[in-house]
C-alpha cells in the first residue's frame, strides 16, 4: 500500500576478522544508497564473532537478543 510505513527495523550484522579499518556508519550509508527507503538498514552491528549454532549456522535468535529490540520490531 503506497505511503504505508513499515514497523520493522532492518539491521545488519558484520563480523570483523583481524585488524580492519571499518566504519559502521559509512558502511550503512553506502549500503542504503542502493536501497529504497523501506529496505534501508537502520543500524549496523559490528561483532567479533557472529553467534552460531552447533551446525555452524548464524543464530538469528541470539542476534535478536543482542540488539535489545523486541522481536516484534525485528520482524
């Protein structure tokens, strides 16, 4: 529906390996230049290691808990 605002908060998670010059705000701005407003990242979370389950998959539940936002806001 045109004009309807989404109540979801889009987040990105970045795992940094080793000494890297990384600026989360610059990266968020660069990513968002190619996305329409509803698809833009609200925040980039930088982590030493992404939480993974025993099978090696990224644990979305642990990422949600890491954000401090409600599950409903994350979609």
